[in-house]
């Protein structure tokens, strides 16, 4: 939808601000590795979903938007609702002080769920239950439904087109998976240009998205999952296209943190743990197959992690975990073999049911490996 159409419904916005937040910077960090570095990747789907709702009348100036998010989608909605003259209610998990300040400074009303209370699906399901109750008292509110809305994936088409301008031949794409929109939205466009494109998903070893059944993970991975949650999930994600996926990597949190710090030393750029996970896999893949051109997605700026990943006191608390390292993944043949280390599984573009024998399901209540 054009800015002209949007502006007919809402107060004028600064088009240069919208443009600056909508697209990543493309960086060639290795000879065969192209990086799409976002400051706020979820701005892309948030804008696409809100614009569509304004165009079809689901939203009008002054309407209320309500969503469950603690991270970049929450911040993207807060920025857009401020620019568009919309009201915003967010159901969040624990957030850093700087994220909370930004959301409230932009006018969002926050309802914080501090813990999962041992419920099925973890804190994400607990937040959705609070959201459902709030929606009953706000019947006219608009719910973007980022986890299942197909507009999430479709919004990334312009990103894929810009990637092809930067590198016309892309052989593999590496991306972390949360809602599933970015990796599979971009990959679906790139595969039209190259049907042999390999799609490599990166997940957290406590996540249920690809059916990992880890029986033991490190204390750092377990105890920082909700604190650093920007990838992985405790509930199934409707925008994950399993039949596009060639392989899955589960990267331990210490490796994410190490890679983020290394990237900062090399470039001076501050990125978050999801970016560290994507970089670890993408750099490994680019080195393993130097004849391929690899694209990876860095979805988040590091500012929301200044109280954790860039805090010397926090880092000291995890010094034993951070002393470990992994040069590459261990190949596994069963999802029961996902461990506290870096693991790789050949998914083979199969349906979830064909891999696990059942449909995607939330994390069981009480799961605590």
C-alpha cells in the first residue's frame, strides 16, 4: 500500500523515517558471505500488516492495536503506532529497562507477564492467554497475529529483491527462526530465482519449532532463554515453511555471545544474540563451501542487550559457559540427539509430520532439561 493511501487515513508521516527503518544494510563480510543487517527487522512485517489493515478498514485513525511481543515486533509496532496516530497495547515478557523505556516513551501501554508459571507453551503461551482476556475487554482492537499472519512472510519480498541486486547469485540463505516470517519469506522469493537455493534454519536448543527433544542443555541456555528470547519458541509458529527447509542448526547461547563480541571487534557493530547465531552458522557454511554465495540475516540491534550480553557483571556470571567453544556443528540423525552443543540435522524439505510423526505442538508443561 502506498504512503499516499496510508496518509489519507492517518496523520502525515516522515517518508524518509519509514524508508530508513524498512530496509537492511547489505555488507560483504567475507568473499562469499553477504550480510543483511537490520536495525529493526520486524518493522517490515509490522508496517505491511498495519498498512493492509488501514487499507481494508480494519484500522482507522485512533484505533487500538493489541499484540503479544517483548522484542523487535513490539518496538516496530510502537514506532508505527506513534507515527500513524494509533493506540497500542502490548503483552510482554520480561524486558530490559531500555526496551521498556522506549516502548512507553512511544506511547504503548504494557501488560507484563513475568514468568510462564510452568504452563504448556512456556511464556509465549502465557502471554497469549493474557492477550485473549484483554481482547475481550477491547472488542474493537486490531490484533496483527504476527505468529500466524501470512502477511508476515509476504512482507519480505522487497528485501529479497534488494538482496538479489547486491548479489544476483545466492546459493544458500542462513537465518534464525522465531515467527518464521523473515527466513521463509525471503527464501521463497530467492528460490524463484534459484530453485537449488539451500535454506538453513537456526534455532535455540530449548525451542519446539523444529521438534528438538533435548534431554539436557546447559544452564546458560536454560536460564537465559526467556531473558534473551529473540529466536526459538515454546509454541508452534504458523509462518514456518518446513518444506522449504534443507537443514536446521541448534546453536548454544555461549556461541551466540562469543560471535556477537567477535563481530563487534571486527566491525564495531552491535548486534543481538540472534545475529550471533546466524553469523556462526553462516560463516561456517561459507568456509565449508567457498564456491557458494551465502546470504545471512542479522535481525536485531544489540542495544536491547546492554544489560546482559554487553554487561561485564552479567558476562562474569557465565564465565565458565563462555570459556567453551565450538568450531562447527555435530551432525545428528535424530531430534532426540539435540544437546547442549552445536547440532545440525538434515531436514530435507520435509513436512513436520514426516520428520516427527506428529503435528507441531507446544512445549510440555514442566519441561526443564
